């Protein structure tokens, strides 16, 4: 594919230097449908980025788009704060009947604001309010958001440094397999809790991702998650599962913790909960934790009714019969087989892969190689990003609605990009 450099002058001169994705993908995108984006020059790109996990059902999903257009055309409520609306009622009923009740989950639902970090901030605030303690334990390589409370429980040093002030009341512990199996699970954590001289204030809560997306696709074992839940119960700490990127079916089940058979005290959801890429987030918690006073935590855009419309349509369409979970797991098995072949043929013996469902990471010892693979994939017509503390992991995050043919196409492009970055630039 020959790509003419796009007209980026207005972005480069007017937009802040903080922009990032446009640097790796030098195109001006104009349209998108399903698993594909199209730029203004007519080039087509297979999307294995999916809005950083916000587009589990693809771009402009026709079922969700129809529901949204019908709602707008009848002058449905757009901005509703936390007022009762027909759109919110329809979402809550679908969420209760399709997601919560079949899984015997007792959660109350809170709408904390439009973004994932809003949900995390609400979860942290609620845990501290309930327990009357300040400390929250997080894990190495965690990512929970960009506001100050979320950054305090985020591991990435670059992101943390942007805060400009001390990030307090958060303590990191080793994530699953952080010591490559050489240290028993939670040995350090238990020791600090027991030792009166450790300096660790008794935590209100522990916050964890079952799969660390931004941290490098680090997958927690079900037995590790079960042991963490037991530790929290034994030590009177709340367990918060951040399911913002891995929830809504990304790992197979609607919630990523289902495989472990645990019920967290608090769960955060965002990204694909609206189904259409519209801003929306949820904070879920068990009823006994619902000690908020009216208006004690609020947000102007917590009532994004168009997002409620597409969220309900997504649940009704994709989660009422269990087929989405089966398809995701099957596509995940296909991906795993392909990655096994890619690593077996790779010139670098240090290359490894890991993942669950439809989130996978291909790790290279040299982060420059990972970046080169993503650049070459873009030249071949595919969007991939890197993750991990050094950007050493190529991250695969296709829409859950990706077809078998589209998945095969993407995995073949990935394999080609890996081969061609090993032997130097090649003509396309």
C-alpha cells in the first residue's frame, strides 16, 4: 500500500503536543464501519485497536446505530443528569435482567460520570467512606486512569509523573507472577499486613485488573484472584475489580472475573458499556456499601441518555442468548493458535505471547521491535498499538464482532509484520 502523507498541519500547529495515537497512525480518518476504518484518501485499515476497547461491537454497529437514530429523531432526552428517564429505565431493566440476575450478582448501579477514571474515583471514594480508612492497595503495572486518585493506584512511572504532585494513599503490591513463580502468592502483602513496623496503614480496599491491558496484557490466574478475594475477606478489605477495558465480554464472559468464580465488592465499567463508543461508565457495588448521601458524589454528564439507548440495544442484541461469549472464546482459540505459530517461526527466541478471549499481547525483548511491528502493520493496512511499561508488547484488541475472515486477515498481517521487521524494510 502506498500512503500519501496526509494534511496534518492544523493538528500539528493547533493541537497540544500531548496527542499520541495520531503520531503512530499518520492518517486523517473519515469513516468507519464494523472492523474497518477509512481515511480521507480512500485507504482502508483493519482495526485491531477498537477504540482502546470502547468498540467491542465494531464501528457504527447497524443495530445500535438504528436504535440511536430512532431515539434522536423522536427528540429523546439527551442530557439528563440523574433524572429518571425512559432511556435510563430501559438500560437498567436490560442490565438487571440480562447481566446481573443470570449471574446472581446483587449489585446496585451508580452512574458516576462519562469516563473510566470517573468510575474508579467513585469506587475509591466509596471504599474509603465505608471502611473509614485512606490506604488502597494496587498492583505493579496497573493502570486505572489519569485523574489524581486513579493515578495514585496506577503503576506506570511516566503517567504518574504527569500529576505534578505527590500521589498518596496508594501502595503497590506484586501482580500475579511478578516474580516468575519464585515467590509464593501474597507473601509480601501478608507480611506487611501482619508487621506493626511495616508502615502500611490498614487498607480500605484492594483494586485489581484481571488482565492488565495497558500494563502489558498480564493475565491473572483464576486461583490467584480467588486467593486475593479470600485475603480481602479475611483482612476486612474491599475488593475492587477494574473491568473498564476487560469487561463487557472482552475475555469471554460479560465480566472478566466470572472465570475465577468470585464476586467483587465493587466493580467499575466503562469503555464498551455504551456499545457505540459513547461516553458512559458504571460503578457497581453490593447493597450494604450503598451509604452515599443524595448528591454526595455527582457529575454533570452522568446522564448521557443516548449512551443508555445504545447500551440497552447492545445487551438485548448480543447478551441475551450466550452466543457472544461462545464466539469470543472460539475467536480467542484461533488467535492463540496463530500466535503460537508466529512465535515458533520468530527469529527472536525471547518473543512470547499471552491473553484471554479477544485480548492478546505479543511481547518482544526489544520494545523498538514491537513499535516496528505496529508501524509495518499500519503500512499493510492495520491498526495495532503497543502496551507494557516499555512499550514492549504488541496488543491485539479486535472488535468482538470480528468475523473469522477478518480475524484471519489481521493475524496474517501481524505475521507478515513480524517477519519483515526481522529482516529489514521490504517493498509491499
